[in-house]
C-alpha cells in the first residue's frame, strides 16, 4: 500500500488531536453546567441519537481525508499491444571465441555489440541461445530488455563443457525456440567465428528460410586469425595445440556465414576492431515488417480512493438523516 499525496494525512492527525481536545473540554464544561438547565435544554434531544449522528459525521470526515490522500492498494494488470519481431541471438561460446584478434576478446566484443542492439529495441521480443559442441536455450523470448542484458553479461566460454562449434545444433535449437503462430517476423542472429565442425548448417538454414525465419550472421574475428589462449582469471597460461602439439590458429570463416545468411535474404556483418556492427544490424531489424503482440504491463499500485470516498458519502448521508428528537410515546 502507498499514498499518492501522503502529506494530506497530516490533516487527519491534526483533526484527531482537535477532536480529542474538544471532547475533553466538553466533558469539563458539563461538570460546571447547571444540571437542571442542562436537562431543560436537552429534554427534546435523544442523547444516543445525537451521539451516533456525531460519530457518522466523524467517520465521514476521516474517510474523505483518506480519499484525498490518494490511497494506492494492490496491483493491476493492464493489457498492452506491442509491435515487433521475435529476435533470437545464437552466441558461440567455444574456446576459439577467446581469441584476441578482436579486442578485448571475440566473445566480449560480441557481447558488447549485442548489448548495444538490445538497448535500441522497441517492442521486440529477444531470446538467447548459447552453443559450442552442443546448443542450449539460455534465455526464452522476452520483452524485458534489462533481464536480457543481465543474461548476456553472464555468458562465458566455460559454460558449455562440450567444446567445438556446432553451428547445425545451434540452428536446430534456435528454430525450435520460435513460436509457431506465424511464419513471419522471426529473426535469428548467429554470432560466431564460423568454424562449423559438423557441416550441416547450410542445409538447415535453407529449410529454416522456408518457414519464414530470416537468418543474419555476425562474424567475429579476422581473416589473419589468432591463437587460442587458455587460462583463468584473465591470465594466459598457454595456447591451445592440436594432437600433434602444434599451435592452433583460429580464423574467421566468412564463406559459411555468408552461405547461412543467403537463403533467407539475411545479411552478413563482420565484427572487427574498427566497425560497430550494432548499427548495421539494428537498421536491418527496423526495416522488417512488425507484428502485433498481446502483452501485459504490470502497474505497481492501483488507485483506490473511490472506495473511501463512497464510504465518506454514505456516512455523511446517514448523519444527515438521523433524527435527534426523542421519540414521543403515545398514550
């Protein structure tokens, strides 16, 4: 419970203090009044009826002061229509995303760019898939952008033990995450360095395009590539090697990412140390046709002054109609 105008409640306190002082002075004056005169003055007045009349006046005044203070009680749910798209980010969290050819790392740079895109969304629902050697639904579709950014900040390369870059698994999981009520307004953004270890991704992208899913790809990395650091707490202990003990250089595979975007008329955007991909991706999203979502907006409190105003009116009417004359018994 809260109050819209809490300062008005001070009038209620002042009124109660005045009433207490008045009652005390009234009782004192009664003791000093001639009993015979007092009886003569009130012989036609019923004291019990007069008492109830005063009480109802008091109740009426108390309730009108409370109503004027604007009591806010309980919560309400207000239906709101939003227009937007369903947007899912599939984020690569394999160890190759720790490469530093894009500063500070590929993964951190990708998270920053995605966060900038989420900041600019209006009415769209956003979800997150994370993948490495397997893919997992990390954040269901939501219109709560603050929650989306909190989940995004929690993403790290150690969250999936099965290593690799399973683009096909990421696509399958992402496609299943979209609702089935419409064949339009579905956008998948795959954020990766493009090292597909399964080889089925392009075929899956073609099937997804037939269901109305637009796949955009964001390539993180450089063509020259980088070694893959291994360590903890920001410290590099060593670099990843292959079975023969040779250092592994991870490079951005632009070809497969362009092939993934092509079937659904999506776009390929490359993240490097100079360009800001969030503006390009946001422009693509804005150009898309939006659909209407039925959602709910939760209000913290609801105005309830009407209840107190009605009670005040009822008590005022009762106080007005109550007679104070004594009932005359007919003989």
